[in-house]
């Protein structure tokens, strides 16, 4: 897999919490990473994990971790757009 993969993708997956704040659904972000890595490298991810409780606000960022071809990677996710129940991310992945 290439050392760095970048892409802008749209993921469906926001959740309205009890206090009315939109948060990213981790499984939605995980699916985004799987699609970005597969489409840019042709490599299938064997495991991916994203944090919960991330507020869906433009400019917020968070890191997810995944394993591909036996190597550990970090995917840095930056929220670039929130509209309805969709969120757009800029995704950058690097080994480590």
C-alpha cells in the first residue's frame, strides 16, 4: 500500500444525541476509510476503528486506526461539510 492516501468522500452517518448535538457514527467513518483505501490502492482493510463522540462540525478532526496488509495505519479525518445526515471528510492515511 502507498505510504499516503488522500481523498474527499461523503459518508452517510450522523446521529442526533439527546442534547441535540450531531455526532459522527464511528461505523460510518470506518466504512469511508475502507472505501477510500480500496479505491486508491486496491487494498482491503482487515480491521478499522474510529472514536465515538466526535461532534459533526466543519473543521473538527479525529484519527482512526486500521490494519492493511499486516501493517498499522492512521487515517486522519477532517470534517469538510455537514448537510442533513451526511458528512464530507478529507481523509489522509499514513503508516503508523
